[in-house]
């Protein structure tokens, strides 16, 4: 039985993505292989973080006790957890659960061939302002399905222009969900909407981080 380093577990609404506004149970794993300039969960890889060890059965039992069917595996970076495939296999045996993995774009998705619609990826593509674009696993675009999401977090107009380049280069429009999000304090929502209009960005959704609007940008466990 595998063991996982878990930073926190909680029930809240999904703050972003396809299921934004719906209740979800969150499993936030400890540890990340990237250091994005705008990271809002850097504490989840801090050596002093109060992480705990849970087995896949511990995690499954916690999820079932909540009575919530949407499950979000996040971090940190969940796909760098040793044995994460064992946890996914257990969760996907339960036909009531709908599992979303929030991944940072650097972890290889080729190992996760999916026979079920119950597993989806929300994959970041790190734009230049993040400082992490060189770590992106470009081959991941080949493994995305229509139910999956690519998220571009932009901190400048240059970031938005780069996002459009990637959307066009990998023909993402119509292949998967596409979301734009902004780095708070660096790029305004109105400027992003203006950019979307100027570039006629069909199939792109501007994402508002609902959890930050409700509880503020520094809240945890929400």
C-alpha cells in the first residue's frame, strides 16, 4: 500500500475550472518540482509545512465520509507523488466519484491512458512571467482529451500573446477546454477581456478564482 504526503484535506467549492462553483473535496499533496513567481500555495512545499502521511485507503475513506462526489487532487504537484497511480486506480473503482487532477504541466501525462470519463486533467501551461516555461512537457498536449482543460495564468500582455501562440500551435481550440486566469496585481481582468476581443478568441474562457473572491487571496483550507 502506498503512502502519500498530504498538506491538507478539506471540502469547499471548486474555485476555478469546468466545475467552478460546485462542491468538491480537495486533497492537497505536499511538494512541488516548480517555483512559479506568482505561486499562491508555496507553503505546500515548505520544509516546515505540517504535512501528514496518508495511505490510498485513508484518502478514499476520507473522501467517502464527506459525501461529495467531485474530487480535486492538487498541490503542490500531485503527479510527482510516488504511487499516485495506485490512488487513482482505487478512486476510479468508485463510479460515484469524479476525479480532477490539477497538474503544473511539467509532469508526464503519457502514463495515464484513460478509459473512463471520471478522470480529467486541468493542466497549466506556464507562461514567461512564471519563470517556469522551460519546464513544460510539450508532449502532454498529445494526451489531452476534450473533457480536459489547459489553463494559462497570465501576468502580462506578453503572457497572453504567448498563450495565443500555444493555442494556435497545438490547435487547442475545440480539442479541450481553454481557460485564461490573471496574476492578481499584475494584469487586470478588463485588459484581459480587451485582449480576448481584439484577438477574437473563441473557445477561451476567462476564469475568476471564486475562492479568492469569497475568502481572500491568503486563505487556506477553502
